């Protein structure tokens, strides 16, 4: 079983011109992902069967969770229940730490 994921060995994946991510530590029941946003970057609205907690490392974001909207900033965190529509827009460039349970199989690449 792998126990360490060194940041300089984790591939940065460019999702679009404003958003990139690194899949950090992950195993069957848990996953951590760092997402980097430029101002105006969008986390497209979507839903998935995983539970998710997002922690704001830096920046300011407006999140949709179901029918509600929340502005959150550095040090704040937000929870997304399974199967709820959610997404965000980056109001000030920043970084998020997304934690999923179970892991997002669709994020796993051969070299992660």
C-alpha cells in the first residue's frame, strides 16, 4: 500500500485555461485533490455519488450547493452531500483542497 505522495512527483493536470488540479493521496475509500484557480475560473456545476468536503487554502469562491449560494474564503470549508448539484466560481485567485469518500475513480490516471 502506498503511504506517501510527494507534491513534486504528482502531475499537475490543466483542466482549462483557469483551472488545474493535482490528485494527491488516494486509496479506495478516500481521496485528496488540490485544485488551483485563476480569478474567474469555474468549477462547472455537477453532481456525483461521493461525499465531498472542500477546504479553502487561499482565495475567495462563490459555491452553489443545491439551491443555496455561499461565499467562502481562506480557512473556510464546505460540505457537499452525495448527488447534490454543486459548483463554484473563483472570485479571487486561490487553491482548494477537495476530499472525497470514496475516491473519484474518474480522477485516477495510470501515473498517479
